């Protein structure tokens, strides 16, 4: 009996002294490859990382999120990036993230954000993106085997940077060669004011060389992208800021999404929308920082007077009656105009939220 007790004591001591075996990592039941259709710059990095962390944590390891960039060819939206929506719709990739002008090939209504002065400012954008209109736009992607999850800025309020003269009205755009993403909506309103749209897609690095070659007089761009590409060496003026918006959409393959348990479907939607709000707030702040930096370097910011804006809207009305109305649908245009302002994330100062 005594010997047995001694043996048991020794066994217990050995067990306590033995190094604790680390639990084997849990094998995820689902893997989400999320392919981003543009450079993962400071706009989206924080939001994407937060999405991955929250989805993996809240699914208790059942879902693994692998975030990847499209193959970088030196541009923000390479030909490979333009292929992402189709790859996701076919089920080659579980999730994608693309600029709306790229997505416009699947549904032209997503080009609404490039219709000039359709949106009143950042707060109105929040009301649209997180409200009924935004949800309807996302739901319409179902017909293309995609589940629309959320919107991000990935750019936000755009203006028209000009090389040699300020744009104080529609007449100042006449005859200018203006770089745009290349879809029908942003081409239509420029043609209406007598400008020539030049498709540059999202090739930010190609803008300055095109100016030097005389191929561009102006470009549609955000403050952040203007600063990031050091365009103050080529452009003297930033005009019409907030006339259009650079927006992206996050989406998933419908068969993959529908194969998830309902709780995990809801998780992807919830965390994607949360990531969108984080990114939009971050973008507003980055644009303001970039604006201040560019003004300090001599770039002039030009705003339209109330009368000039009314005249500008009259000048582009034929585009709304024609190509823009056809691409977006008059019903969508009216719904956007009637949408009430939403709430911008509280980290954004109120004076920026109202712009």
C-alpha cells in the first residue's frame, strides 16, 4: 500500500513537472480568400485587418480570412483587378473588393457615385450607402451571382485638378482633356460641358507623364490620391471637390455565401459594413490631411459660388436627361436625391462630415 502511494505521488509530480502541450490550432471549416482590386493603401488597411480579426474571432476559428491584393502592375486597378468580379461570380474566389466603375460592367447603376453633384456631401453619402438605396444596389448584384456586402470610399470625394487655370464654372472645362476612369457616366457629364474625357482607369502613376506629353489638361481625382502621387508638380488647381465620389464595393460569391450557416452569413455582412464605416471615416480624415498638405505646397483650392453651381447643374442637365439617366435609371436618381443624411463615424469632425 505504501509503495502504491509513493508510485502515485511520483506520477502526479511528473505530470505537474511535464511541459504543457500546446493545443493544436483549430482547422477552419471555411476559408475566405478576399481579393482586393486596388492597392491596399492607408485607406483600407485598418478596416481589412479589423474585418479579418473579428470574423475569425467571432466564428471561433471556423472561418479563416486570407486577404490578398490583385497582381500589382504599377496601377491602382490593373487588368487583373478588373477580372476580380468575374472570378468571384464564377466561384474561383470567395470575396472581392472593386471600384464601382469596374463593377459598372456588371451593373451600370453602381456608377451613380460618378454623377456630378448628385450627392450633397459625406453625411448624405452615409445615408445612401448604409440605407435603403445602398442595400438595394448591393442586392441587385445577386443577378450576377454576387452577394453585395458593403460600400467603402477607397477614395471618397473627388474633384477636378487642373494644370493651368481654375475652374469657376462649366465654361472653364470647355476644350480641356480630362482624365477619368473611363465609364459612361463620368464621360457623359464632361462631354456635356465641352470637355474631352480621357480614360486613364486608375493609373495614378501615368497622370504626370500624360500632362508632360500634352495628353491631359485636368484629371478627376481625390485629395489623397493627388498628394500620394505628388501631382502638385503638375497641377496648380483643385476644383469642384465633392462633385463626384470614388467608391468601392465588397462582395462575395453567392454559392459560397449561401452555403454558410445563417449566423456566419450575418457575421460577414455585419463585419463588412463595420469595415466600410471604419474605412470611410479614415478616408475623410486622410483627404483633409492631404488637402492641408497640398495647400501648403501652393496648390489652390477653387470652390463654385452658389450661382456658378446652379449654372453648372444647368449645363450638365442634358447628360442627366441622356446617358446618365439611361445608365442609372431616373428612379434611382430621384431616390438618391430624396435620401436623408446619415451619421458619419464620430471620429470625424462635424465640419468635415457636413462637406
